[in-house]
């Protein structure tokens, strides 16, 4: 029996992800342990992502532990990863994807049913994502957006304490943690209203490139269709040379006999623009998407 040590952050959501991977690996005959590693993003809570220097805020320290052999696999929210793996590391598998949508949580005492998404004029909405900020202001212009950091329960607590009237979160995180807070109206966005971050809702299982035994094991838990969709989304992000702080959304999904790609992008000095593209092959979709993005810059 092969033993596998998983490197993970210590947040509730990260531990859910690590335990999900643990169950998958145990299901194919491995013994598994967890090692919690604190990252730069965990330590710096007072700045929004676009104000933190460097890259890999939630991944670098875990990747370093993987490279030196302290852990055998790192499990990440795929959207947090840089588009280029550090030398010596690779993504071994992407499993089944959760709901990709963003969701708006609004305090019930602030919810106005006759307003778009229940947001009153001047409502204070919390998010530190420039992608979410840009799209939300396009949907509802007469609101105020304030930076919001912390794990999912902390963000919800800050709203309930009165610091925000509403917040925007990834629906996948709420579902994985089983959270349905009282006193809150939950308003999911359609994908074409709030286009998700590339790879949102997907996990990435990262291993050392030379670990052939784990490569074989991880192919048993991969979802090839999800891997192709994530490849389209993250290839375009890579071509833009951007990270998770870029005002860019992308979502690829199977659509009949082809695929549809939703894109949102705000080039420097420009407002957020959106498009829906369709093709029969993933490679065609990438090229269509890249042509549209080049015309937007």
C-alpha cells in the first residue's frame, strides 16, 4: 500500500478539499495523512489581493514543501494557482467540478426584492476580487464596493456584524462547507451575469513531475471533460500573462455537439466587456477567445 502525504492550508475549505482528496486516494488503495502549511495569503489579511506583492499567495509555501519532499501531493483551488507550474511540479489530475457560479449573499434586513439582486441603492458589498467588482458594478451601478478578506466563515461573520450589506462568494465554497447561514438571502448569479474565474469550482492535484507511481494513481480520479474545460480557461489566462487578480473571467462548458465559452475582460483603462463564443473543438475555442481578447486590448 502506497502512503501519500497531502499538503494543505488550514482553513475550513482547504481542509475539506484535502479530506476530499484523502477519500479519493483511500478509495484506490492508498494510506493518507495531512500536513498543514501556512501561506503568505493566510498571514496577510489586511490587504486586498491586488495590493499584495508577488504571486502564488495561497500556494507558494505548499509547492516548496512538495518540491523538497515534505509532502507528496498538494491540493489547491485551481483558480488560485499560477498558470505555470514551478519547475519539477505538474498537475496530475482535476476531479469532478463543483458549481462554478458566484453567489451574492445579502442580509435579509437589507434585502430589497424590487431591486436588482436585492441590492438597495448605496448598498455596501464586500469582495476583494477585481473581476467581481468590475462585473457587479456593470450590473448594479449605484452601490459601494469595499474590500473583504478572510476565509468563507469569516467573510460571512463580517457581513452579519454589520460591516457589509452583502458579499460575493464562490458557490462551490458554500456547498463544500455545507453553509446556509440564517438571516441571509442567497442570490446565485447566472454564468453570463457574473462570469467566473478561470477554473472556479475545480480542484487541482499537484505532484512532483518525476513521481510516476502517483501519476498512475491520479489518472484513476481525474475527470477528463473537466480537465479540457479548465485547460481552455487557463490557457487564455496564461496568454494574458495574468494571475487570479486580473479582471478576467472565463467559463467553458459542453453545449450539445460543441462547446460554449463565456469571457469577461477589462483591459487597462477600459470597462468590462463580455462575449459568448462557440466551437466544436477546444482548440478552436481557445483561438476564438484569444482573437477576441486581443481586440479588447
